[in-house]
């Protein structure tokens, strides 16, 4: 069967002496919604622009729909891109913006009209076809940019932080619309964002980028449940995971017993198949939502800021030893500000990492 | 009356006086051109007291004014069109294409902007003469095609167009010509009009170069032609003024039509030359 996905093999990118992408292998199957996520400056846009052909590839291969497109011009790769700034043509109407590529390809007038009108219907732009981009709202401009991609009927849609110029409410609405659009069109989509919430909600498969490498890839919940290193563990999930230094005290039947360096009267059992030797330093990771308030025993946290969101609240504080801690409270209404709370992680919800940041399983 | 109103009135008065001083020579030319030659030297007053069109009739029937018009319009138009097209393309290359020596080339353009044009006249005259172009339209046109300010202005405007717009066109399947003629140029019609106006006006007003390169009366442009009248008529003020007004008329009418654009154009070129 023909493989129409996107595949990167050992792709690298140098800007002068700086290597921004250091060897990336990526497999995206046809029809998947893939998200590249990572902190600002990690090279997400660069990688996307390399797939689009807007940035030359320094090493490795890019394969789209079974063709090695590494040296192809952008227009010949079967991709369409939606830019963060939308990059609409300001002197052309909405209709002509969407029709631009078809006109360049010298398609018959009737076909141009059909395709543009169809895209406009999908995107609810039918009433705005004669307007100039400057007469549209941010969300409408965004849709025109998407429409311009749709009419080209590409194998792959590329999005570079398309929602970051919209206000919070519209961002959520457009996020849903994008998810619907993906279902409707069934095309492969690659979406770049630094916002892990967007990544989690939209993606079939997430690629976490950092330091020029893919740190981990997989389904959103797999990354959440089973991060392969400290970076991914900290990046996926909101608020971020708590990390505490601890010392391996002993091996147990199923793993280790580790004592917190910040608060030596507390120790936790962690299940591990490859436990480190006693005396070794490990980093324990616990998500805010997995810390439960336990009266009298556990980790003592002095709460200094309480974020009340209504349904849940996030308590920010410090551990006895000075480590910062965040824990989540559901339903509790009493103000914890300034109090000392004791919290304990749920069993089997403790992750262990080496001091270098690798996951110990 | 408030202090502010007072200031406004004083300011308006000042502007009116300045305008009157500025327009007086033009008015004087008009009154002079409407008198008989004899009265001008005997008892000329300030007011228009005679409507004598004989100077105009004389000038139009004895001089080569229609041909000079044609020469002026023809050469100025050709200069404007070629300067804009070449300047735009040069600016596009300097602004958007990546090729070795690009920065150096731009420096050369900017540096050539520092060279006073009259300094080149001798060399250009020799060149035109070697090419056999003395007394021809192309002899008038060629040296006037070097207008670095057009390149510099276009480049600044092209530089300001977001990179992503360019990339959108590339993804849509466009090449460099599509980019230039469907994106960069349409986004800069205003500046194109402004540059066309200043180029046209400076070509129309250019006196010294056409004066050097043309000796045959039938190849002269209007500014050069005016001096010719002076020679052959002796000192006939009415005819000189009539000719000068006829020569200036198209520019004045053009200015009245494109007033806003001309102001814009002058400001832009002043900003660059500034
Ligand atoms: N054209 C360029 N020349 C030099 N460095 C660049 C260029 N484009 C991007 N970079 C660098 O590459 C790194 C990754 O950039 P980018 O891909 O835009 O990051 P992200 O989109 O993840 O925020 C940054 O450090 C940036 O400074
Ligand atoms: Mg980016």
C-alpha cells in the first residue's frame, strides 16, 4: 500500500556554526495529527520550515508520500502552511487570497470558484469573500489562512503556532475547530506549538523537541503516564511535575526505598525493575494532581500562594528543605495560604530519574 | 479672541505673505506676456491692463515649441518607465535574492548616489559622442537612467515586507517574477506613483544635460528651447515669458491633478536625501 505519511531520517540543520537540529527521526502516518512541542527556541519552527522546504536541510532525508523531497521546491512537496502571522496578501480580497495558488497553476475559472467557495463554506467565510484581510477579525484572518491551505488540497498541512495571536477564548474555540477540520479532511497535519495544553488536546502523536533532538514521541497520555526523561516529565502536564532529590536507602522486593534529602524523616517506596544501588542519588518526580493532603504525616509544605480556579486550586509552597512544591486540591474551599500542610503522593505515582535526568524504570 | 486663535491668524497671515512673494514672479511673467513689446519697456505697471496675445501667437507660429513638447514628453516618459522598471528589479534583487557580492553591490549603488551628476557630464558627453548619439533622444535619455534614489527607496520598502508573505507565495507555487509583480509591486503602488512623479519632473526640468548633448533645434527639449528663442528674437520679453509659461503649463496642470502624490514624493525623496 502506498505510504503517504511524513518521514524524517537523521535530519540536521546548521545555522552557520550552530547546530539547531541535531539528528531527528520522525514517522508520521497518513491522516495523523502530529504536534511538535517544546520550549521557545528549541527548533520547532525550523524543523517545520524544513519540511515545508522554506529552510534547506543540512543533513538527512525528508520523505513525503513516498517521495524523497529533501531537495524539492516548497510548492512541489504537496504541503501547505499556515503561518503564525497568517501572511495574508493585504492587497487581495479574501477570495483572491484563497484563489492565489490555483490562479498561479492556471486552473479553469469554474474550478477556482468551486474550490474557493467550498473552502469558504467549511470555514464559514462565505459572507466575507469580497472583503480585504484588513477588514477581518483575528479569527477570520486565521480561517482565511487555513482556507488558502485547503484549496491546494495538500497531502500535509503545516501549522506554525497558528493560534498564538488570538485571545484566550478564541484560541480554545479555534482549537476545537481545528480538531473538527482534521476529522473532516482526514489529511495529515503537523502542528507546532510551545503550549503543551494545545499539544495534549489536539495531537494523535506528540514529538517533544529539546536541545535539537526528539526527546520522546507518542500518544499524549503515553507521554503523560510514562515520560522517558525528566525534561518530558516536567514539560508535559500542567502545572509541572515536582522534583525532589532523594537518596536510595535500601532495595525492596519490588524496587527501592528512597529518603528525601529536603525532609529526611520521609521516605517513599518506588517500584523499579532496574533499581540503583543503595546510597545513590535519585530524583523523584510527583505530579501536583497526585499529591494528596494527609493529616499529620508526609511531606510538610508551607503554602505561600494559593491559586483558586473554582473547581480545583493549586497550592504553591516550599518543602522543609526549601524545594518548591505545587499540589492540587479539588473541592476544598478553605484558604491554605500561610498554613503548613502535609501531603503524600498516591502509590505507584512516583517517577524516578537519575541526577542526569534519565528515567529509571 | 483667545491666544490660540491669535496665533492661528498670525500664522495664516505669514503663510499668505510667503505665498504672495512666491507667486509674484509667475504673475509678473503673465502680465508681461500679455503686453506688447513696446509697452513693456516704456510704461509697464503692476496690474493686467492689456490682453494682447500676439506674443503667444508669435511664439507658437515661429518657434519649434510643439516639437520641443514632443521631445520633452517623449524623453521624460521613456526615462521614467525605464528608471522605474530597472530600479524596481535592482532593488528587488538587492533586497530579496541571496547572491555573492550583494552587499557590495548595494554599497556601490549608495555610493553612486553621492556623486554629483554634473561631475559626470564630460565623460558622458564623450561616451554619447562615441556612440553617435549626440542630437538624439537616446543621447538625452541614457545618462538620465542612473537614479540610485529609486533603487534605495524601493529596497527600503521591499525590505519591510514580511518574510512570511514571501514564503506563502513560494508555497503557493510562485517564483521570483510572481513575487515581484504580484506581491511586492502591488503592495507598493503608492511609492511607485511617487517615484514616477519625481523621476518625470526631474527629467522634464533637466536643462544642462539636454543643452549639452543637443545642438539641433529639432531635438531640443523645452527648457533648452527657451534659450534658443532668447537668441533668435533678441530680447523680446513678452515672447520669452509666453514661452516660459507654455513650457511650465503641463507641469503646473499635472501638479494640480496629482498634488497629494507630488507632496508625498518630494517628502519621500527628501527623507532619503535628508
Ligand atoms: N535564519 C536563522 N539564522 C540563524 N539562527 C536561526 C535562524 N532561524 C532560527 N535560528 C535559531 O534557531 C533556533 C531555533 O529557532 P526556532 O526554530 O524558531 O525555534 P522555535 O520555533 O522552537 O521557538 C533559535 O535559537 C534561533 O535563534
Ligand atoms: Mg517558532
